[in-house]
C-alpha cells in the first residue's frame, strides 16, 4: 500500500505516519456508476425522458466517471509501485 510519511511534531515530538489508501466505498461507487448508466439507458426509452432528465443524469455520470478514473489510476499506481 502507498504510504505518505507526515512528520508531525506535537508536544511529544514523535513522528506520525499516515497511510493513503482507497476506502471500501470505491466498489460501491463503481456499482453506482453502472446503475446510473443502466438507468439512463432505460429511462431514455420511456415517455418520461426529456432534456432535464438527460442533463441531471449527465451531471451525476460525469462526476462518477471522474471518481472512477481516479480509482483506476490509484489502483494502477498501487500495483506498479508497491
């Protein structure tokens, strides 16, 4: 796991090490992205689909895609640089 050593000098002067990692919610966010994409496809074929619905889905999907790519980059770095 990637670690970041932060030297924090408090009252006792001992260094602290903080580890950086992805939380278990990364899997949930990936599942949520898949559900959003599936729901957008299903709703686009219904009578309830309009421009407002399309934009609301696009906003959520773009933010989830950014998070997904960040997870992929972090996991790749974790594998390449253990």
